[in-house]
């Protein structure tokens, strides 16, 4: 597993964990439609792209003409 994939998995996990902690502490009501669902969507996509190597943003950027990086 590469560093990039691990970073995506860890970042996605932290985003979803912070939302869960905010929800269960009563700071955020995830039962209401809000921008927090967008944050949850981003966190989940980060997590799943680290595991599956499928990232919708990669597809959109490639179609927009953005070149792939060569790595470090």
C-alpha cells in the first residue's frame, strides 16, 4: 500500500470520526439535511478511494485535462 492511499484512508476516517463524535456529543444533528452530509460524503469517498483506488474526482480532473503527477 502506498503513502497516498494510506493518507486517503486515514483522512477519510478522521473526517467520519469527527462527524460521529460531534453527532453523538450533541453538537451536530445529522438527522437534519445540512452541509454536514456533504462533509460525510467527502470523508467516505476519501476512505473508499484509498481502499478501492476509485476516485470520482480523479475522473473529473482527467476529463478536464489535468495531467497526472509523477510522484515524489
